[in-house]
C-alpha cells in the first residue's frame, strides 16, 4: 500500500524517472513522525555514499580478479615459449619483449655534447670520476671508478651499481650510508677487480611521483628515461680500452633492483644480473593488501605503477626475458617488502625457464635472515663466476 502523501506511482512521474529518489521518499514517508525531523537531504547523502562505496568495491573486486586471479590463464595465452634450445627460446619470447618495451616506454634521447669527466672528491681515494653527458634537455650522470690493475692489456669487467629510491651513487660505495645498509658493495666490487658505474637516478618517493605523472602524459616512464640515460653513459664509458665491453653486469638494490629487472630485458649488453631487495610475487605485491608485507596499492608510491605491467609481466615472466643470462635474487626474510614464502614461489617459477633449457646453474637465490640489503658474499661470488671465470657466452 502506498503512503498517504503519494496517491499513485502514475501521478509521480519524477519517481518513475529516478528510482533512487523514489526509494528515499518512500522510506521517508514510512518513518515515524518523530524521525521525520531529519531533512530528506541527509538520507540522500547517506544513500549516495553507500552507492558510491558499493561501486568502488565493485571496481576493486573486478580489477583484482582480472589482475591476479585471471593472470595465469592470460599469461598462458600471451607466452608461447619454445624450450628446444636457447636460440629458439629467445626468438619465441621476442613478441613479449616488444610488449615489455611498451610498458617501460624508453624515449629516444640522443647525445648532444661531449662526455665531461671530473674528479669526485668523495671518492678521490678510489680515483672516482663524476660523469656528465648532455642529452638535449637532460643529462646522464653517474660515478665511475676503476680498480688500479685495469689496463688496456688486462681489461676488467664493469658492474652497474644502481642505488635505491632513498639513496644516491656515493652511497653504494659506503659514503653517507647511515646504518651501513649498502654494506659498501660498490667498494667491495672494486676490491674484487670490477670497474663500477653508479648511475644517478631520481631520489625520493615525492619526486618520482611527480615526474611519473608527467611521464604518463608524455607516454614515457621514468624507468624508461633512466634506462636510456644509462645506455648513453655505457656508450661512452665502454670506449675506454681498460673496460671489457663483453663482460658487463648489473647489481641493483631496492629500486635499483627495479631498474635491473626492467632494463635487462631491453639492454643485451648487461650479461649478468643481481637483484637485491626487489624481486617479488608481483601480483600480490601490487594489488593484494596483506599484513605480512607492504602492498603498493596501500602506499603513496604512485611512481611504482606502470601501464600494462600485469597484463603478462609478473616477475617470473620478466625473468624469461632475461634468461639465459645468469641471474641472482637476494631476498631477506625480515624484509617487509614481501612475504618471503611467496618470493620463493615466484623464484621457483622463474627457475623453470632455466631448467627447461638445461641451464639451472645460471639462476640462484640467496634467501637470507636479514632485511632490505644487498649481500656481499653471494653477489661478488656470482658476478665473479659469470663475468670472470665461466666462458659461458661462447
């Protein structure tokens, strides 16, 4: 039975056109007289809030289902890997590599001036040089240091030491490293006979968030820009006859691990990789909040989201764009970026690519009891084996 103040629905055409308003008015008419002191607008505000919350929850569930639950089926269709031999494998993932390039979106940056080298006082005891290379409106900058024994008759391998989001090139050498989180790993590389190039990437969450917004408007990404900056530095640095251009590795920590994972599929000159404090169960890390780890979806790190990333590129799939090159994953059980059993699960999926090619010895995991840090012993050992001892590239 209709309320007394509404004779018939046919005489209330506005209600027929707006079901939500009809519901509010009917509910209001049925309330006890004492409750009708509250204005109808309050009911509309509450109703609108619930309606919008319900829509947001609907979108959240819809997208998470697509990104996470439906990922295996989608990836199975996207990847057509051929494990018959290495050459066939590399050829089979080339379409995915092209699509990965569209995620990273490296721009075209051309050198527009000479490389400038300046002595760098914080690393004077290591003969460190600060490099600046003009690239139009940008510059590529970084820190270069060579071991004393490097010469044209005995060229040495080069390792790109990439700092994290709260750091800078000098910190990889132990300079201004409060708490010694980096354990002077670039310094240790020099002692082990490697040359070190430590590129300068943009520091801080706030800065990267701001620049990444502009990058999206320009259809590029900040990791893509920083990849090309490093590539142009490599072009110049590798002219030095004291460096072996065929033996280049990369060891990145935290956001430097991001760079290692993002860049190696697109830069074949990097022959060996070490990823510290980054490798993860990428779908969960990005989209599924959990008290056992920090989920990017719940943070202010907007810079960490890239268009199309989880269409087909969880970490174990990106590894197949690095394979057959040697790769070491360093993960601390106390590192809150991940729930380490999930990282192990993702690593096992990564190792399958190497195992199916008969190259299981080229991928390792250093699962340690520490936190968000590089591990010197396993990193130096791995890089020494694959850049100095093994003639695997032949």
